[in-house]
C-alpha cells in the first residue's frame, strides 16, 4: 500500500502538477459563509474546484432525501453522502452542511471524481482502483485534513483505511517540505495519533 501511495503521488504530480498547499478549514481557502442552502453548497464546490486547479463547471444539487429528523438509520453508515454524475453534476446530502469538515471532505471526493473522469483506465491500479485513487487523490490535492478528520467524524473509513489516509497525509507533508504542526491544529486526538505514527513511518 505504501508503494502504491507513492506511485499515485508520482502520477498525480506528473499528470496534474504538484499541489503545494495543505488546504485548511479557514477563510484563507474557503469563501462560503455559514449556511445550509444550495448557494452555500455551490460556493464550497466552487472553492474546491479552484483549489484543485479546475474550472468552475460542475452543477451542484441536493440529493432527494428525507429531512434528517425523519430518517431512521439506526447508526447505519450506508446512506449516500454525495454522488458524481458523468454529465457534470455533483449531489450532496443537505444534512452534511451542518458539519462543514465532513461536507468539504465529501465534496472534495466528488469533485475529484470529476477531475479523474475519462482517465480511470490510466490511473495507478486501473479502473478497479478508481474509488481508492479518488480518495487518495483528495489527499494528494491538499485535502488530507478533511479526508482524515471527516472519516473519523463519520465513524467510518470509506474506501481507504484511516492508517492509509494518515500515511498519505504524512507523505504529502514530507514531499512538500511541510511540518505536521499546522495540520495537527485541525485534527481530533485520534487523528493526531495516527498522523504522528505515520510521520515516524514515512521517510
């Protein structure tokens, strides 16, 4: 897995160019004001597109879901948080707007789907690894804090394990000659432990 992560960094850096900034949940990177409507969601997606070096092109729409208070999932993690459609549409669960870190993490994943659309056959691992590469691509694009913390907040790991996400974030920091201190400020104690361990393991 560590070798594959390194191969993906090389591929992304060569194909799209290296992302130098660690994206933080601050006004320096995100322009949307607090809100729970589609305008707020669209502004966040526009910020993600800009931060990934993409043109603002995706349509942003809520998923057709019951309001959160009427859902009975009994702690299930199987509900859909977001989707990407090849026609250039990303959809989201409106309830996620209450948790900005998770919302940005989910939307970064869907925008990365758009970024990789048409290139699935040439990514490291091919089409079978597409979802894994999409998760990892978000870390490589600078969204590692959101990917690691959002999965922790949601109580599930998604397509990558949390230890693999932490290792990828550590590789991002070391390849970009950055320290882990700034990242630590935005991570839970559990994620901090994972990142510290990954920083020691990443050479």
